[in-house]
C-alpha cells in the first residue's frame, strides 16, 4: 500500500440526509465531525480537509470514552493527536470533547446539511481497526495510514496505556 494522497477530492461520495445550510450573519458556520478517532488517520484527515479546502471552519468532536482494546487512546491523547496534526499542517481546526453519545438526531428543516461521507478509492482501505491490528502484530504497514507527525505519539500513548503488544 502506498501512502494515501490527501488532496484527492474524488475519494469521498456525499449523501445528504438533511437540508441545505442557512446563511449566518453573525458567525461563519462550522462543519462538525464526531468520532472516536482511534487513532486519527488519513481517512479522518482526508474527510476534514475536504471542508477546509472549501474554506469552511471545522470542529472535531471527540467522544469521551474510557480506553480499552477498541479505544486504546484516552480522550485527551486523541485530542492531543488531532490538535498536533492540524497545527503541523497550519490548519485552524477546533477540537472539543463531548460526552459519549447514543445517537445523532435531527428534525426537518434543520438549516444545515447532514452528510454521510462514503469513502471510495484508496481512502476506503484506511481503517483504525486495521491500524490497531497492524500495530498489535508488529507490522509497520499502519504507518502508511497515519501521518508521520503523530506516529510517535501513537506508539507512546499505546505504551503509556499498556495496550501495545509489540514494543
């Protein structure tokens, strides 16, 4: 697998489940992304960067969950990786912690888009589950799915959390 190309706008298919954005006279509305980001990988960054390339501010909301095998990074570690990645890229992305959620719900005529983004092409092969599995067996292929600026943090945090099998 080659390193994923992040600037390819043709890697995601958009499916709108809501409405169209309503203009705001007060602030520039943000695109929000909610997730666990375990770890933050090229699939996540590619998705976020689609909005940044349209000059739309981004708010990443990290679900507050305890670390375990499927969520090997603490919420604070995840936030730190996301902030570090976007600072390294000189991108203004706000990151916040939210309580764990059961569902995302909306009513009709909400005044904003609710989009499902379906990965296509190379980016569809990027998965946090694959990354965690690769690290677990000591395979270095995961490094092709995670930006180099946070790879050492991924390993460091897994070691700190005693969740890294191959040290």
